[in-house]
């Protein structure tokens, strides 16, 4: 029997490879863009390095990461 359960958790640095792959696929699919992998890896790492930039969530099915979501913070000087 297939387990349909999806587990959502905060991503860790160990999820970087999968997050990078998801981001590359999304850019290609959505905009036909090929992203520079070293630049993308630095960008993903910067989220883990700076809590003020946001955080990633990952979805797992049967112990495998099957999706990711980047939560970022929006700030406005006129709504401070």
C-alpha cells in the first residue's frame, strides 16, 4: 500500500542539493531560464546564513524530499 502522507518540515543545509535542483527546474519550466548553479548555491546558502532573509520548508513523502517552498519577509518603510 502506498503511503499518501506528506510531512512538512523546515529545511536544513543537508537539503541544499534538492532545493537547488527544484529551483533550476522551476526556472527552466516557468521562464525557460538556465540558472548559474554556483550563484544559485550561494543564494540558497545565504538564506540558511541569514534568518532575516527567510527560510525554506520541504515536503517529504516516504522519506524523500518532493517539494520545497521559500518563505521570505517583505518589509516596507512606509508601513514600519
